[in-house]
């Protein structure tokens, strides 16, 4: 996002945090309503352009949002959306992106309040691994010819009763309303949002064999010292690494595997 949109998003995040700090606010309901507004503005291009038109007064745009959404969503959702349309956005699309983020964050906040955020994080990560390892499943979930209802039914058959309801809602929403995002990228974004709920970074760790609890604690401690933040570990096992460990934090990769050293030796011999 550009400068104006970044500032508007930061303000919206603060308002959402203030709302959800109040345990009387139903975070799941808030997330669902924000997702509905996201879908509306994603579909109605002319409406979102009006609501982000910099030549129009912020209060006039807030009043328009109130007329459109009043009676359709709760007061908390309406207050959030009204505050967002009063802000300045660099692009009309940025408003929709921000609303989508707030919808997902609301659901994750509900999971955190219920003590289930770790569970949701791990389930989203594991589902991403399942998708990446199954070409057939990925094709079914990203098939543009398939209806949203069919994809939703498939996901419910896979996740219903087996995953946390928050995980199911987030994944169904992502798959049925991808908004141009790749499935893997969307799942990674959800994982990062979950980590941000407790100001943690996400490290994807790949090893040849599962790590012991002691090894996990040591690795988490080392990475926390390196990056200066608490670290959540998403663990993956891949025998192809031939021993050692690969750690990915954002765009940075720390590779200490035997496979990597063999590849480097081969490159040097070839050179």
C-alpha cells in the first residue's frame, strides 16, 4: 500500500483493536459482517470508488455508508467502516484489501480470546501443506468453473468437525472469495496475521526428521534473539533435506542442510 493507504489501514487496525479489547464484542460476528462488506465493495466497483473519492468530504462518505449498511450490520461494524471511508485511500482497491484484513483479524482475535489461536495457526499451516502436496485438491479449490457453493461443500467435507470453526471459516472465505490471490499466498497471509496477534514472527522450519520439544524450544530461543521478537515455528518434515535444517523467515532463508552443502560442493567442482 502507498503512504495514504498505509496510514488509513494503521488507523483502522487501532480502531479494531480498541473494539475487540472489549470482550462484550462478538469478534466472530464482527469478522463475518466485515467479510460481507468486503464482498459487497469488491463486487460494486462504482460504490467503492465513491467511498474512496478524495474530492468528497469524509463525513459525506460516512453518511452514505451508514445509509447503505444501516440495519444490515451491527453498530461496531458500521463504526469501523464509517471511520475507514472517512480516511484517505491511495486506491479504491486498498479499502477492500483493508476490510478483508480486518475481517480475518477479527476471527483470529476471537480464536485468541478462546485460547485457540495456536490451534488455528497450526491448522492453517497444515492445510497449506496438504494443498501444496495434492495437485488434485489444489485444482478443485482453484477451478474458476466450479461454483463457490461446490468449493465450500468440499472444504466442509475436509474440515468440518476436524478443524477449529475459525479455521474452517477463514479457509472457506479465502477459497470462495480469493479476490485474485493465489491459494498458497492467501494461506500464508492468514498465518502471518495470526502471528501478528501476539506480535510474533513466523518461521517455517523444514527438517529431515521431526524436532524434539527441547530442540523446538532451543531453536525458538535462538531465532527470537536473532530477530528480536517472539517466534512462532511452523514445522515441516522433508527427507529430501538429508539432515540439517532450513529456516525461512519472510523472504530470508537460513539453509544449513547437508543437501545444500552437497549442492555447493557440486557447483564448486563444476566451476
